[in-house]
C-alpha cells in the first residue's frame, strides 16, 4: 500500500495543484503532507465536512475533489502512524476499493497521460521486490517496520 501512496496518490495531488500554482516546485520536492498543506492554502477544493476530517466523517457519497484530498491524507496517515506495517486483508481491500473509486474520479478530473487507475492495476499486479520495500521505507514511511508477505486476490474493475 505504501507504494500506491508514494507512486500514485502523491502524483494525483501534485497534478491537481499544477494548474493553480504556476511556480510549483518539482514533484520530488513534495510529499503528501506538503501537498495537503498547499491545497489547504489554496482553499479551492474544500472538503464537504471541512479540512482535517477523519474516516468516520467522510461518507461514501462525499465525492467532491476536496473529499478525495482528505481521503489521500487519511490513507497516508493511516500507513504513516500505524504501529504495524501489515494491513489486514479486509482493510487492504477496503482501502483499495476507496482508492480505486478516488482514482477514477481523478482520471476524469486531472486527465493524466497515463490513467491513475492503470497505474494502480500495474502496482497491484506486480511482484513487490526488496528494492520496492526499501524505496518506500526511505522515501516516506521511515519509522515503520516492514514485513512483506503478499498474497492478494484484489481485482480492480475494468472501465
């Protein structure tokens, strides 16, 4: 899940900022926390229930861009502040479903060159290497302990 956060969700958030911030620094200068702060400062895409919500306050019907910015932050925080790096199968599948829906909306809104949903499918279909785990640990989730045992049966619906 950390690879999805690093490789897709940060790009989604960055791509959303580009049209509104002409002097935006390179993507590599931002992590999700910094991107969230930039969105907060812009006050363009305000979440339905305001900034700083939690999973309980965001309903499935809250699908404004600001609501998805909150979902990105909450996903990142759930992984960052977790005491164990291992997500249970149920929570992993819940997050994948939430993110799949979110990425479909951003595919439509941001119109990326390569669809975010295709990137998600690629990551979910890929075998995770030791190098991938090291990259996640180094880049965004340094204090987490990683135990990688992947056996997933998650299907992202085709469009």
